[in-house]
């Protein structure tokens, strides 16, 4: 894997982590329910 590919992958993983953290905040704030959050998490892992 080239350095550029590795950097892109690391950024994608970092973005996914940030997105999942935001999802957790939305659940905690009651903006979305836990079932919806679980479905979104599952979709992320596909």
C-alpha cells in the first residue's frame, strides 16, 4: 500500500470515528432513537 493510500485510509477511519461519535451524541440528546442508531452503525460496518 502506498503512502497516499495509507493516508486516505487513515482519514476515512478518522472520519468514520467522528461520525460514530456524533451518532452517539444524537442518541444521548434524543435526536434519534437507539434502533435507528443501531441500523446506521450496521450500515457503516458493511
